[in-house]
């Protein structure tokens, strides 16, 4: 029977550097596999509201959290905190075009850190637009 060692933290609750590297590597692998599966059509979803919620869960929630607060399971492994979509004051300053470019081409395309990956291989333009509309729902007008 295989046993697994519990990931430990230092006295401030942060992962040790070697363990953080492993977690980061696993996260990057999950992202790559998600992109590949999306490109191969394993997430054949349309662009309805329900489908946008599924897209968000598959592609975004690991970092941004299921409620969009930037508190997803992988948020702690990133160099920068993921965007909190419920910060309405900040979100109203970001155009739909900027969000589209960030999702499609990655964070560096809009002068953000490279923690935000490019989803161009996994998401169609229609799917990206549906995600933008879904994300907008975290800050109703």
C-alpha cells in the first residue's frame, strides 16, 4: 500500500520552497491537460449561462475560486494573488476587451503576471465571451 506524506508548512503557514515547487508543477500540469482536453473537444459546451458556469468551474475556479474571490485551491501556489471578481470597484475599471485578451492570450498580454495562462488553445472566442459575462455576474449592476 502506498503512503503519502502530508505537505508541511513553515511556522507562518507557507509551503516549504521544495514543496511549493512540486505543487506549482502539478498545477501547471493540470492547466496544460485542461488546455489539451479543451482543444480536443472533451469539454464540448456551448455558451449558455449554465455552460458558462461549467467553463468557469473547469478553467477558472482552481485559481479564482468557485465564488470568484481569488481564493481557489491553487491560489496559494501562485506568485500573485488571482483577481477577486467580487471586488466590484476594481472590476468596473476593467474593460471586456481587456478581460478577453487576458483570458485568450494570458496575463502578460495585458501587463499582468504570467500566472494567468493563455486559454486560446482550450476556449473558443464565444466561450471566452460567455466567461466574461459570467464573471460580470459576480458584480451585478
